[in-house]
């Protein structure tokens, strides 16, 4: 190689390295998503009525909300399924454009990801087998509690000092409860109601609002324009009643988050 060519190659390599240094790890943007024409959505579809599987179709409240947002942004939606504890890490690593999984916004999560404004306010609830001696939160002490791995239910129960058995998938937590492997299952309130409806008389949802869980969509840090674009649609949907109508369709009383 000629000296000049060598130098050029070196300069080029340096420029590439530097531009990657400046660009790599940066957030996502609405421009990038619209250019791609598709938004990739990481989701754990074991969370009815927000997202669950109907055959191989992902259906639910969040699917309907996402469809409207994507339509407004002029992009297609591509779902990628995974366990809940992979959703936020995948989004944070820039593997997916958005995390959609009934994700509760917490101060800790906000340090590692960007969130839209909340669009619903949930809480943690307790499900017990019919006839259980657990009738309220205070009875959970000393019992074995099922939770889903990586959720706010898990961190809440651990903070309360409960004995916790974590399951990757909510369906496994449900079977653990009905087969008597655990004494109770702590899960988000509307999900508790949906599973109880599936499980019939075998279980009871206790009327305890243990936490306050604002749900939002998650992005890699530095995705301000994307968050803004989502927020615009979410605000409009809340204001014109579309959001509430979607929840009503699924038999859920809409609880608006604080705006
Ligand atoms: N809201 C809870 C959390 O953010 C549970 C979410 C679980 N979502 C799911 N699709 N399984 O930790």
C-alpha cells in the first residue's frame, strides 16, 4: 500500500470510530422509525387484558392503543414476543423501538429508559385459591407468594419481606396457584381479574389496592422526539374518549392517570 493510501485508510478508520463513538448508544427518533416504516414492539403477551395470545395473534388493550398510535405515525407494527424480564433490557439495548407490556413507570426504570406519559393507573392485587385463609394483605406474611420475574410485583413483595417464588411467565404463576404450589399470587389488578375469569370459581381476587402503577410505553434513553410523538396521540386519545372506549370494550373501568 502506498503511504498516502495507508494514511487515508487510517484517517477513514478514525473518522468511522469517532462517528460511532458519537452516534452509538444514542437514542431513537421519530424520523428513524418513520423512515423504516415500521415500529418494532417488544412485548410479553401473558398479561390479559392488555396483551395476550389468541392463537398466534397478540390481542388486547395495548395492542388496540398501539394500532392507533402507529396509524397516526404512519408506520406498521411488528411485534417481538419475549418474557417480561427481557422487554426493558431489550429496549434499553436499542434492539426494539418500544416496550409494550403493561409496564409500570418507576423512578428506577426512568433512570434507564424513556417513558411516554402514563395512559392508565393500575395497582397490585392478590389472588388466592377459593377457601384460602388469606383474606387481606396482612395475611401474606409467612406465606409463599408467586410473582412474575422482573415485575414491580416482585420488587414490592420482596420489599415487604414476603417469601417469593418468581415465574418467568404469568401462566406458570397461575398454574402454581391452582395446583397449590404457592399460597397466593401478586399481580396487577386488571390482570388478576382477567385470570380469575379464566380460572372460574377456583380463585378469588382480594380487594386490596396495594400499590399505584402508572402504565406507559418504554424507549431507549434519548428518544425524545419519539416519546413526544407518542404523547401527542395518547393525550388526544384520552381527551376525546378513545382511550376509555378501548378499556370499556374489554370490560375494564378506565382509570385515568394524573396528567
Ligand atoms: N406492571 C408490572 C411491571 O411493570 C407488570 C408488567 C408485566 N407485564 C407483562 N406483560 N407480563 O412490572
